[in-house]
C-alpha cells in the first residue's frame, strides 16, 4: 500500500513559524496554538483524503518542542525535528 505524503518545511522562531510547501510561496504563521491550526489548514488545502502531512523543522530547542507539543494530537500529521547541521 503506497501512502502519499505532503512535505512541509517549517522555520521555527520564537514568535513566527515560516512554512513552505510545494506549489505555494512561504507563509508566516504565529507561533501559537491558533497559528499552528492555521498552518495545518493551509498545508492541507492541497492534500486529499488519506494524505499524510509530514512537517520537517530544525531543532531549535524549546521552540521546536513547543511546535511538537501542539502537533502531538493531530491525526495524519508526522513531525521530524532535524539537526540544523544535517538540513
């Protein structure tokens, strides 16, 4: 069974999340619960049923941990936090 994955790159900052996905210009979102919900709605606009949303961001200490906590209960969303030296 093949799964379709939509990758979204996120630059994590203290107050702002800059998200980029194929076919769209990068877009800023507030680094708040409401901002993360808006980011997910924006990212899913181009996905269909059964598409996995995979968010990739660099490790930024507590800021990427805050994003991970806000995404923890979202179904169909995967998160990779990657060492900045490897990105």
